[in-house]
C-alpha cells in the first residue's frame, strides 16, 4: 500500500470505542510514530476540548500533539465567525463546543439568537430540545457540529448528535447546516495549516458515510477499517469505493 505524509484518523470506532482502545489502531499509530510520521486526529465529537481529546488518547497510550487534533467544535466555531459574524448564538453542547466558541469571541445568549448551534450533550432533555425548536421557528439558523446518527462504544451504539439535530429539524421544518464529516472542511484545514497536498494525505475511518465520504469529498485517498459503524460487506456495495478496505490496521 502507498505510504503518506499525513494519516488522518477518525477516533470513535477507529482508534477507540468509548474508553477502550482498538489495539490494531494503536499498534499502527505507534509504528507510524517510530517512522517519524505524526498522525492527525479528525473527530466529529464536539463534546471535548483539544486538551480533553489529547488526554483520552494518552489514556490508551497514544501521545498526540495538540496541533494535530481537529474537532467539529473547532470547525463549527470558525464557520460561524466566517458566515454569521454578527450573530448571537444559543447552544446545546458540551465543553468542547463552548470553549471553541469562546476562543473565537462568539457571544452566547439566552435571548432569541441568530444562530442555534447543536453539539452532542449527554445531559440533553426535553426542555433543551423544545427551546431549540422555538428558537429555530423564530428565525434562528440551525447548525449542527455534525450529523452522526450514532456512535460506537464498548457497550454498543448510542445516539449521536445528528439524531437530536434531526429531531429539531423535523419539528421546525428547517434543514440544518452540518459542519463535521462528511464535509471536507477539517481535512482542508489540516492541509492548509501544515502544508500538505491532497496526494500526501489519507483519511482513515470506520464510518463510510462520514469518514470515507469526507476523504472522497476532499479528494484524498481513504482507508476503511471494519472496527466500528459500517461493516465491510456494506462498504463493498457502495458506488464510490474507499482506496483501501481492511478488517483492521494490522492488515495495512
């Protein structure tokens, strides 16, 4: 298989499930690091800050530089600054999203916002979702950090942010804007920040509809691993195929 300068790894289902590391991915990442290749980590998870994601990786024996960690929270904050620079914002989300918004100087309000942004919130309840529905019906732009319907954990699949954003969209009749994968924005940001060309990069992931399509949309090579959301047999039926399909990264 071709060797690359920038290996961009999804996290949930590719590098770990919940708090449990995926051994084949950890071995492969360590191998790259011994060869002088420092991987990148590209996650739709908006709940954690860069520092928290770094610590989660450290707990499964992966040392990752902060500047090599990219999340949908960071990308969403930059999108709002670029496309809604004067808008006030209301939020359903966790530390990762709130810290990213604050870092970009975005005003978070409890009044009627111009933008309602939704990231994963494990304390979400009926009241929060109802409030989002009212704000969007009153004219707020609905933005989701990502559209993941589910994500893998050590105990099985759990609801992802996309499930809750779609609930609000269904109630309000408003189509949301999703920022995370399969949008190519995070890969484009890595390329710009670190000076890589598309042919020097590869996207590695378990979810065809987010990770693999992200790489395809960006225009770089892709590696699908059979360790998370999309089984290999389903991937083989897709019209647009990954560059490589492996059961685990031990095969690479």
